[in-house]
């Protein structure tokens, strides 16, 4: 049984909110009722678009912090199960410039 969850919500303004929790169902209810994070409260309604399960909450928290640093395109590749795109979306744009 999972102990931790990393999740991505889509907010009413189209933005993505990434979080982690030990109880995904309860945390979603908090977000939906406006008792979650300031961002989700401001941009209700929200929709769960992705989640991962972990055996420890610290692993879910680490993954949350990792994904928070990702670009919108990279998050969308993950959400849409297009994992093959993740490596190319990880490259620094300067790596593709001709010298």
C-alpha cells in the first residue's frame, strides 16, 4: 500500500500545481474546498491530471520538488504519458545552438 503520493493538478487558469501527500483523496478534497494551497484556492476549480505512488512520503516529496522545476511542456509530456519526450525536454536550450 502506498504511503506517499506526488500529484499534479490543473487549475482553472490552465496552470499546473504539483504537490505531495500521504492521503491523496483527502488532499484533493482540501484543494477542491479551497483549503489547499493559495494557488489552488485562487484558481478553482481544479482537476487531478496525474499522480504517482511511493512507498515513502519523502520519495514523493523529492519527486514533487523535481517536477516543480520542470517546464510546462515537460510536465505535459509526463501527464500525457509521452515519456519518450522527457529527455529532449530536459536539454538546456543552449545545447542546441550552432557555434
